[in-house]
C-alpha cells in the first residue's frame, strides 16, 4: 500500500466531546475498553480504503472508538476533482463542498459507524490560514452532526484565534495535533500547545506521543502535567531524534507507560492507534497494535 502522511493527503485534497463512552455500541458485544482505558483508532490508519469500508475494518480489529479523519470525507472523487485538477481549482471545489454538503451526510456516516459498533469520539479537521470563516463555522456544524464534542486538528498555530470564538459558541472543544518538525507556526512543542491553550479554555491538545518522542520531548511528563487539557492521544511508535515510525514496541515512544498512566490515574482520554509504519495488511497490523496496547494494560 502507499503510505502518505496526513499532511500529504491534506495537500492532495485541498490543493492548497467525546460522546458518551458506550453510545452506539450495538454491533459489538464488548467495547474496546481495556482496564478502563478506551482504545480506538484514527481512520487515517485505514487510508488504503474508502470510508464506506472503514467501519467493517474497525469491527474486524475489535475496536469500538474512532477519530474520523476528514481526508476520508474530502477525497478528490468526493469533491469532484481528479489528479489533473490544478491546485487552486481543487481548493475551490473543496471549499464549495464544505459549504454545500448537507448535514444529513454526516449523520449517515455516524450511523454507519454506530451500526458496526463504533462510537465517533472526534472529527479531525485540518485548519489552515486559507480557511474562510464560513468554512470554520461549517466544520462545527459537521462535528455536531457527527455527534462529537471534540474537533482534533493538524492546524497552524496562527489560525487559533479565528477558531476559538466558533468553538466557544458551539461548545465544541478543539484539540490540536502535534507533529515532530519544530518550525514556526507548527504544533510540535509544549510551548506551541501552551500558546493555543492561552487563547481559550476550549483549546486543547491531541497529544501524538510518537511525534512528541521523535522531537525529543517527554510524553509521560507532559501527560502528567496537562492531562486536563488533553482530549485525545495518538498512539504510534517512533525513534527519537526525528527517527522513523516503527512497529509498536520497537521504537522509543513510551506507549506502555502512557497507557498505564491512563489506567492507574483513571483519566478518561481516548487512546487512538495511528498506524503509520510500513507493515503488511492494514487490518492485521492495526490488530497487532491493538494487541500490544491490550497486553500493556492487562499486565500489572
């Protein structure tokens, strides 16, 4: 399969609350809650298939919590673009789609996942400076239709002041996702998170512990100090010093310590697997990741 980063997918497409823990768990007899910790996955993990095939993949793995990646909803064929569509035209098609798509579309997606026994915990939206205020407002309508009270975002830091008033009005938290590249206007460091959190109490963090480790920060220490402002975790394994993604247990990321901290402190923060290393078949690899997390939590 082709492994694209979320940033690459967003560029291709744009050219440019956790709900109640047991809501919608009808199809699976047992939710993926291990020792009190909610384990789920980012749908980016299943980027090798269209959205309508993703709920079945969750069911096959045994996961019942989901962070929904907007790249699945905003794929080129959805917005009417092709590989040959120029970037500015692609961006305008995406803007038009965001402003015109009916909320029933998102309600239907929520039902598809619920029918597979999967609860949506958050919606991942890539806010950038070229987003109009109308697009930002529309994203909160989408989140409401999906039944979530958290939007996660691989955003630029400078867009935060424009997002905050919409979040406060909608009463939906925005949780910024970090990457490992430390550069201006990018979420990567504790200071970047702090800058966003100062803007509004509705601004928080989606802590990607793999990227945090690759940037040589301490995910366990950050979780201990800021768990009350962390709305979700992305679980992946990377080497330090901007090292590569690795199969779980082969990198430097303190996955076991982070999960056990959630367990022992009883912090209800969903831990979403994000499969990014080069493996074999996607469902098998995500299941391998889930088994690793489960073993970490079931061991004293």
